């Protein structure tokens, strides 16, 4: 009788018999779920939102980067399913944690979703063999080893032997059709060398390129660097935009001309602030962790504060522009066009447009919004319904504020029918100087002549 060697976790990964679990089915989680299923793995997703789970199990997508046809095909093949029950993670071989990591009102990390996910896993060991756990949620350096590891090893389980634990930063860019999970390189760092090896082995089945780093802390800091790089440069150009307005210089022309340099420059663009889950949050995660070591990331925090203050600046510019035309904020009707955090996505998380709307409402302005991706929007606890951007609606408002220039917007028609367009993102720049258009960061020629 020939003894058969036991099936290892690597064997299961290699032959696609490993059962994968994704905890958290937001933008990152759902996209990761689909990528793992397309690689041939059976994937169970867990999320606390019953409506989201029901929609997914019907083959309906709630994010732009995953289409319904893809989901329906994966469901038919039995490769994906979703549940609100944390016990669905029992006896899964690979678990990827993609839960949110928000801030509290004091800009401090709220890690309850990660802690709860790890606790649920610790109570549901894989009785069929060893398990690989990969944390993907963006967080401060040390979270994997200081928070997740003690929970998973509390019953005497040994990391690198009884289970494997690693951190791999998510790099999904909502609305970016050029890059997918498959072609974006994955960075991964394990708690032990064996953890790094196992996580790299799995991720190589999902992504074309995997870069192993020496520890989870390196991976965690890698993600923060990527996003803080953007935060700092956006803050820089926002501040320069405010200066250029005072000097009567067109910041958009400055950026365009600087972009002709073939080296040493990368264009960033001003706006009403930054949004999404990562860029507005990550600087404060790092600042909080740095204070534990009596280190203060003043430069990074200052950049985050500049971006946080941009809705206030835009509100003040709207007030000034209306006043120049004899209008007061508390007697004006303003239409906001584009309220998602970036162009051509439906994600409104931390959108500066919401902060701007709140500021205007507090000043007594009658605010309406239009966005092709958003039908209802919560502003300051009140729910607002989308207003159609028809010619009649545009004419009925004292000002149309073009915040997010979605590709479906007909800018020419918006300008044609609006008494006043306040353009925050230079969407009208190609039209030249127009009497009813004020581009933030690009002073009118009348203003230049007066100076």
C-alpha cells in the first residue's frame, strides 16, 4: 500500500482547490474577489451590508470596475458567493481582509473592523489544514504584527507554522480602466519568511508581478508613501493655485507649461480637496503612529490640512464671485455638478463636494446637485435627491458650480444655459475666455487689467 503525501496549502493553491474568503466587499474587496475567482479559485465574500450581499448574489454590481456580465458568469460557474455571516470564513484556506479603516472625529484610526475580522477568524480555525491570512486594509505600520497577530495566535497557534500572516497593500484605482488587479504589481511582506513565501505564492496566481518585502511594516509604509505622495503634491498645487489667483496668474497654464519638461516633473491639479478612502485618511494614520515615537510629521499633516481646507476656500470664492454680481449666498440658488470624489466613478466617500455643500447650506444657500452616478446624497444628515441638469434647471440657478467634470457632461451646453458657471477643475478651459464662466485659479482678463 502506497502512502499518499498530505495535501499542503501550496498544493491547494497550485491546483485551485484552495477556498478563498474575502472579508469586506467594498471597492477593494469586490474587485479582489472577482480577480481571485477569475484566477480559478472558489471565493466566499463576507460583508455586513445585507443589501450589498443580496445584490451580489443576484449578479448585480455596485461598483464601476466590475460589470454585471462578469459577476453573472462567475456565479453560474459556482466560483463566487456572498454572505453576512462571519462563520462563512470557517475552513477557508486563504482569507483576505479588505475592511474599511476610517478615522474618528479626532482624526485618529478606528481599527474595530480589522480587530473584529481577526477575532472572527480566530474563533473559526481551518480544521482542514493551515490558513493564509492577508491584510489588505490600508493602515499604519505595525497593525499586522501588533493587532492582528496576537489575536490569531492567542490559542497557542504559531505564525509561520500553524498559520501564515502577511500584509499586502491594495492598489486599486477606482475608475481606472487601464489597470486591473492582474497587471498591477503586488507588494507583500509576511511576519516570517515562511509567511512571505506563502503569501507571494498565492498572490502570484492572481497578479502578474509580486514584489516581496522584508516585513509587513514595509508593506504598510509602502501604501502610505504612495498615497501621501499624492496628498502632498495635491496640497502643493492647491496652495500655488491660491497664490496664483492673488497674483493674477493662470495656474492651469502654469501646470500645462511645466508639464512640457520631460524629466523631474509630474503634473498634479488643484480642486475642491481630496476624497475617497485613502488620500484624506492615510496622512493622519501615519501622524498618529508617529506620535507614539515622539515624532511629528508636520510637513505631511500640513499638506493634509491644506487639502481639508479647500472646500472652505471654494466656498469663499463662490461667495466673492456671487457678490461681484450683486448676489448673496443666503439669497442664491446654486447647482453643484459632480459630487463623487473623482471623475467617472460612483464613490462619494469623503468627497469634498459634500463638505462644500454643507458649508453652503450653513450660509443659507439653496443647494441642488446633479451627478450621473448618484441619485441620492446625504448632506449634513439630510437626504437630497438628484436634480436633472436640464437647460431649464441650469437657467433657474444663480450659479452652476462645475466640481467633477464627468465625461458624460456636455460642457458646451452647461455654459450655454447657465447664467454663471464657476469651474473648479478647468473643464471649460478649452473654450477660452467666456463672460459667464469663472475658472478657479484662472483670473478673468478684466481682473488682470484692473490690477
